């Protein structure tokens, strides 16, 4: 057997060894540093973040691209693919489609925490826990107390007019709003 | 002796040069920025990860995207806003590039089946292996186009080959039927070769002649069934001839070489966690004639193909797939036109993608020449039994380096007849290289 033939016969085992070494050397299972993460922040913070795979945590948090774009998902969750849902008590839920720019720059979501959204979300919970009403309905930080109460009462009336809450619930919430004391008062 | 020592030296030098080249290229690639983005990612401002589990392999959403006429619902917003609702011009020229370059060490040879003259290159710089320019865009609510052209594929410098090139029309006349017209692969209805992770091919598709052809394919989902029905010329994508009157050329050209068409269908359905499919095709092919069957004959012969495919996932990181094809080539060889030839083959593979940096693949091709064995023709070469193991490392989402080792399990044979046919050289190889799209 010539040296060339010996080399020819040996190289498949050398090749297999090289492949094996490569596999062993790879950081399997580890998220590669610096690849594909998304920082999610919200105003206000401590909002619940939901992705296609389910609840992801509370802002601020960092998720991976694969959390947003999983390779497989249930068909029933297809609408959530590439989306971030953010929920905070008293704020309107916010959904956002993640772009490549978001992944590069991070995501900072400003939630709408006007009373309307709070009231829309609140009725069933309010009926059960009336004490939660004031905390669940923070108005704009710049609004005065009378302005906030007026807006809250207007929204409450709209909810009653549209039969989204019962007259008894409306009465109970109205009393709560009118009994509110200004901060520090 | 001197010659042997010289060859070993040459081999060492080539290996050293390859290592230096790989090192240089690795370093240069690691210096590149993240600005490289393939066309769909650019258009929709999405990460490649949205559609690929590991480039070029599609994930579930990527397959949905491809099936959905290659667009997202907001495609119109990505068009140039010209104030004309009947004009959806892409706001940039929708081009992307894919390029591959490899260094290979192998045992395979090129052997002339008539004379037995052979060429052998233990190491081989296959760089560039190909440079491919791709383009696709939605043009209207229903119509999308897609094509790619390959420059200098596999060393064919001076050549440009257009492979996939088609228009698709979604929801034809509101029927729910999608139509695709152009050049495509019949085998795409099973496992698209272009999105496989290994360098090694799905060989049975090439052997059965169900890769590129010109035609039309209709698709529709009926309940749990995904149905495809297609018609093609059946003579590939290279042939054409001038129409003349007679001998005096007319401007038009004839792409087909006979009136018959290849008809194919694929039925697919999910059965639990497994995607199952049945493929069938029937058509004509030109007979094989001449020394060792190397020339195309004048007779149109019947060919039929039946296939079964299955695929699934394990644990979210492992994808497996299996393909079987049965082939009937009636009267194929001019040497014995009364004889019908049956042969079969297939492949099975696993892709394991543990994270965003690594992908590992195993692909086993197994084909038997069947009735074409011992015919002293090149079709004895249908026989194959090889395992390819591939490691892919992703420098970026769209830039990967690969190492692949191929183990050939077939025993070498010696020529038994007048011609140099059969498995005359082992086909082990090891390959290093790069594959990128931007």
C-alpha cells in the first residue's frame, strides 16, 4: 500500500474525529452571547408580558428572539407569533409586533393608563372587590382631582348606558369615586 | 517512491493551505457587521429568526409564509407609496444574494465510462461553489413572483442558470386554489432541497428526475388534506428548440420535446405529530442509448414514480424526515426496449438545532439500482448508501460555516463488462466551507 493509499484510507476516521471534536466543543444548550435578545421595558413598569409561549415575566425583562419567534407553536396561538402583549392593572392592554429594529434598540412601551381602560377591565373585579376601585383607576398624572373624578364619572355613565355594568355596580363605583380623598388628604 | 513522497507532500501542502484559507475567511467573516439581511427580512423589518430555525431551514412560521404566497398581511405597506392603489411597486429592488464556498477532500473520481480514463483530486477548492441572486415580491393582492439565478454553479464559470422562476396566483377565481406557473421542482411538494441543512443532496430526487421542470401546479387544502396537482413538460429546464418553417427560423421556441406532459400529485396530512405524504407521478422520458447508455435515445418511454414521505419533530429542537420513492422506467434502455426497469431509493435525515449558534444534521441516502444493476450502463450508478454528518456554526443568523463528513458504505466494484460502470471509487469526503445569504 502506497503512502497515498494509506492516507486515503485513514482520512475518514480523521474526518469523523474532527466532526466529533467540533460537536463536543460546541456550547450546546447555551444561549449564545449577544445574539437575538429583546429588552422590554414599560411605563409604568412591573407590567405583565405575554408572548406566544405564554406569560414571560414582568417588565423590565429580557427575552430571546426564539421566545418571540419559536420554531413551533400551537395553531391556536398563531396570532401571537412575533407579538408582545403587555398588561398592567389599570392600563389598557398593549400589543406590539416586534421588528428587527426593536431587537436592535430594545422596546419601551408606554401604556395608556387612563380611567377608561381601567373601568373597561374593572367591572367584574370591582363587583368582587370594591376597595380596589381607586387603585385600579389612576388617571393622568397631570389631571387635577376634580378633573379626574369628572372623567371617571363620564366613563362610568357610558358604561351604564351601554349596559356593560349594572345599575347597582354603577352606584357602588360612583360612591367610591365621590368618596375618594386627594393624596395626603 | 519519490512520486509517493511527492504526493504526500503535496497533500500536506494543500491541507495547510486549506487551513490557512479557512482561518483567514473565518477571521474576515467574524469582522463583518450585522447589516446583512435577506430580502424578506429587509422588506418586513423582521429578524431572519422569524422564518428560519437555522438558515436555510424554515421553521413553522417560515413554512406558513411560503404557503401564504410569500407575503405577510402588511405587504402593501412595504410597497412604494405612489398614491396609486393599483400600483404596488417594491420600494427597493428586491434582491438577495446567496453564496457558498467550500474546500473538499474526497475519494470520488471522475471516470469516463467508455474509456475508463479517470481524474482524481484528493483536495479541491470549490470556491465559489455558487453565487446565487434571488428576487421575490408580491405584485398584487394575488400575484407573487420568485426567481433565482445561479452564477458559476459548481465551477461552471461563464454560466448563468435560472432554476426556480415562477409566478404564483393565490385563490384562483376565489376558488381557494393556488396556482404556480413557471420553473420549479416536483420534489418541492415533499422536501424542498433548497432549504436542507446538509451539503449532501437528497439524491433520490435527482436520480428520479423530479427536480427542475417547467409547468404549472395547483394547490388546495381540503379539510385535513393538502392537495397538489401539477403538470410539467417533463424534459427539464435546459431544452428548447427553434420553431421553423421548415428550416427557416421563427422567433418562437419550443420548450417541450413532445406532446405528453408529466402529471404529478402529492397528498399531505398531519396524523398526530407526524406529517405524512403520498406522491405519484407519471410521464415520459427519452430512452438511454449509446455506449454505457450515456446518450439520449429517440424513443419516449413511460416512467412512473410513487413516493411516501413522513416528517415530524422531537422536543422542539429535533426535526426528522424520511422519503421513499419507487420508480418504474419501462423500456428505458435501447439495448433492450422490451424490458421494464424498477428501482427504488430514499433518504432519512435528522436536524438537531440546539441553539442559535449550532445545527447538527445527519442524512442517510440509500438507493438501489434494482433492475438497472448489471446492465453495464451508467445507471448502475443509481446505487448509493452513504451517511453524511454535518455541523453548522452560525457566525450570524445568515452566515454559517459548515463541516460535513460523508461515509460511503457501498463496496467498490470492478468493471464487469465492456464499460467502466458500477461503484468504481469510494465516495467518502470531508468538506469545510461557508454558506451565506444577504
